[in-house]
C-alpha cells in the first residue's frame, strides 16, 4: 500500500514513500546548522525552514521513488508531540493532499514511530512481538511493553530531562556545541577510561521504571565550576574524562531500568529507537547484554534513528489497516505524549 509519510515535528523536514516496511524513498532536510549558534532548536527558525523546503522535499521523495502523487493510497503525518508551528506545516500539507487527492489521512505519534522504527530493517533484523521498547531522544525517554503495533503499555518515562537533552546540556557546559549527542560520544571515546569521576545516578525507588537526568547534568555543571575555580581551566583531557564519566553513568541508568523491566515482564526481546539509539556506547552496552543472555536486541539502522518520514509512513499504514483514520479532523497536538497518547 503506497503511503506518503510526512514528518515535521522539530527541525527535520522529511517526506517518504513506503509500502509496508519497504522504503522507496526517504528524504530528510535538516535545519540543525542554523540552530547551532543558539545551542538548541529555535521554533520560529524551524517552522520557517519547513515552509521553505517542504515542497522541494516532497518533490524529491516522489522523484526518488519513481511515483506520482496520484499513486499514493494513504497520507500519514506526524501530529505530535513536537513544536506546534512545525507540526502545523506538515499537517497543513497532509490535509491539502488528502482533500485534493481524495486519499485517507492518518495522524501518527512521533514517539511511537521511533518505537517501531526497527521494523524498517531488513526482514531478518526486524523484531517480533512481544518486546520491551526503549525510546531515547532529545525530547523523550520512555519504556514500553509492546504486544502488537499500536498496542503498547507505557512502563516508565522521564520525570525531567530526556537523556538526549542531558547530552545537549552537558555539551553546552563543556563548550562542545550543539547537538551534544555525537560530540559527547566522540569525546568520551578519546578518554583513556577508568577515570576517578563518579557522577551520581538517579534513584527513584526500587520499583520505579521512570527516569531522571537533571541531577547528573547539574553534577557535571558543579564539577566543571569547581575545576575552573582552581585556575587551571578545562583541558582537553578533562573534557574527554568528563564526557566519558557522564556517558557511562547516563547510559547505565538506561540499561538498569531496561533490565529491571525485563525482570518484571519476562521479556525476551528489547527494541531501542530514537536519536540516542545511534550512540555507539549504548549499542555496545546493550549488545553485551545479548552476548551474555538469551535476550535479543534490536536497533534501527542509523538512518532511521533520527527523525524521518519513513517511520511515520510505516506506522501510519499499520494503524490504518487496524482501522485508524483521521482525515480533515486531524489537529496538531504538541503535548500528545503527556496527554496520554503513548499507551493503550
């Protein structure tokens, strides 16, 4: 079923053409380079760039797929969570196409699209149900128990900063720029390891599956301030050691919660999605679990970790086949996650 996917929740403008899990095209245009000097995404800039590049990205996606708009059977678009102005751009295009082409329209939850993005992998690297799903990104950290597409139970989520947000803030503290995830990961790999820096891990109760990353970010800030008071400032080796220690503690918090959830649910499969799923050290840590147990670990291909329309198209089609349909009643829901849009 040829599906046109549209994703504009933040700073990536993306359009795809998919047929179930087969990706015929997936075009992504990012405005991240314009946000770097501000240390984070500026909503107005993101929204303006979506408007400017939307039609160009759409045309390229159709060209790459060798399909026409008339060939599409379904329109799928992100309707939340995200930046309201950015969401409205994608939804406006989706509604226009749905109306003019007389094609059905489905709204897709951005977080759940990340959750199921591993189904875009090659067939032998796709998960099967049930599984534990971990979504880790710049705006969200959430843990699910998934029985089927669109049938998931939220087990825990972040109570403050998301893990990707903590990476961005630590990078800003260290003067490493934005986005923080890739640069902190690279700096951590340059450290010799075995540093004597021990950043605290949050403890929310032995039965809690929720996350908290604001404390470790603050601990990094205080540690850096203490170094600067000494008069020596921050050396490159200090930065690398701080990144290493921060990353180890932050990722250990993720792994520990996942393993606690495994104990509770008796799950045999773990699926990870979202931008932080591209982190090399997280993949190593999760891979180690698989090597010492019967657990199977699934990550999306790197190109499907970041925001993209292919995951929107895939999930939109799957939901449509289960009876979901939005059409012109669809609206932007920037706080969809907190409004109960994650679980069933």
